[in-house]
C-alpha cells in the first residue's frame, strides 16, 4: 500500500482550504510520497458573498481564570539555527498564557502585523474578505499585561504543526490557561508562514511545500523541535527569563502538539524526563518512539477517525498502533468523527466564520475546538493535577463524536 508521508504537515490546507496532507512513516522505510493533493475553495461569485472577518473572534475560554498573555523572544546560543545557519544562533518566539485576574490588562492581538501579512499571503485563499489587519485584530480573549493570579500552576508546552504559525493553537492555549495552567506556545522559525523575531523581522518559511522530502530530514525536524522545547523549558524554569516564571510548578510539566508538534511531543518526552505527560493531536510518530522510551509517563493519542481507527485502510496511520503497543505508562487513544487534520486548530473556527469549507471536515468548527479543548484539559487534569476526568474513562454521552480506541 502506498502511503502519504506528509503527516507532519500542519494541515496542508493551502491556506485554510487545501486537504490535509501529512507525513506517514512505516518503520525505517517509507513509501514514495505522492504529489501534494489539494481541494481548492472557489472564490465567492460576488463581493457580497465574501465573508466579513472584521469581527472574528475565537471561542471564549471556559475556565475560572481570566487569561494573561505575553510574548518572549529567546536565543539559544548553544547552536546555530538548523535551517538558516547564516542567521546565527537559534531564535525562538514564544507566546505565554497564564491564569490572570479578571478585568486587568489590555486585549492581546492574535498575531503581529507582520506575522498576519505572511499568514494571509501564504495560507489564506483570496476571495473571502480576509485581510491581514482582520487576522491581527482577531479577538483572543487574552490580555497583555494582565495581573497574574496567585499560586503555582502546571506548565504545558504547545508545538504547532508544520507550516502553521504558533497562533493557530491559541484557542487551546487560552482555554488551558483559564483552567489553571501556564502555557508556553512555541513558534519554530523557518518552519511556518512566519514568526516575528526579536528585531521585528519575520522568519520566512523554509520548509513550506517541501514535497518528497528526505525522511531523514523529517526526523531532523522533529528532533530539532525537541531541542527547541527543552531550551524553552530551561529558560522558563531555570534561567527565569520570564517575569512571571514564579507561577510555574516546575515539577508538573506537560507537552501537546498538533501534527509535527505531536511527533515532537513524544520526541521531547523521550529526551527530557521532566515532562510528565504528552498529547499528540493527529500527528504521525516520526521517528518511531522506541519501546518503553517514555517509561511510566502518560501519553494521549487524539486524532481524526478517518486515520486513527484500526481497520480504516487505506488511510490508517500505522505509527499510532505501533506506538500504542510500546507505551507502558498511563495511556489514552481517542478518535473523533467528522474532523479533518486542521480541525484540532483555530483553522477550523476561522474557516467556519469565513464560509470556507475544510475538506474532510463535517463537524462544526466551534464544536471541533470544544472537543479538543475539553479532552486535552481532561487529560492534563488527570496527569498533572491528579484531578479525575470522566472524559478519560470510556465514551462520553456529551461527545458522541469521540470514540475511545482501540
């Protein structure tokens, strides 16, 4: 069976609209990658048909806390940038979200103006009324300069999919923060539409549209993300580069990622025993996770039904069943019907509001995000807070779209 290797890609939606193409590895060998598949969205027949995005907003967080937001620019002086060595040391842009006091701070932007320009140019099809200004101004329900809540909170690191900027996991990040987590949402420069660096420049995407990439390069990408995550954790918990580092319970750390970020979550856990729990959102495990590599630590697999229910050939991702067998700690596997690869990100909401269909997604975009947020929070509640979550134990009447596997 020929299988598609682009499972690491964030959602190969050429800007919100193209069908999900991702890397799939099969042991040490991979089948030749087929050409990028696409399903473009037709532009509206008239300007009146174009969706207005001027008042777009992400779904509000559901927890008891308000959400504070900050942006960190960190430089790892131990290594050159792996994709652009001429740029010098590896620079990372990290969005921090934290539990905050109600009524403090000012609204945080979704992206900087430069990031939004690149995102719209590279990832958004024309004809739907989406402008860079509208994207940058999208309501996040987070507040810059907000006063922090009292206490210490678990840290969750988030890593986005290949080609999508960190902002596309904002809905998950803000919801976790509202439920009592500090969240570090990591941007990986040169791997997406554009992250703004400390000097204000935008790092261009050097990985975009790399069809048929060498599988060894795929492994290098995931490994590099693992190093990025470790560096960010060190900076937050040891170097205390963030003014609010005192909020972090450094003994309670989790990681979650979408697509390539999901593969990176497992790789980061393998390399760093400080990470107690991880989540893979619809990403192929590449490279394969060695047997017992995570020890007794917890891991959740959460993906779309079309790829992640055993027996759904030819679309089944074989790395999930292989990894599942090798996980020896607390583990959960859930498959969601009606979702596409992009459904676990803000893209499902933005597309819904813009009137753009996401190929393969039949579930409402807001419902998709609600499901992802509740299950991710439920898993971390159990594994990082020791708080029981009914969602982790069998099928839920509240979410008939979600089926426990295998």
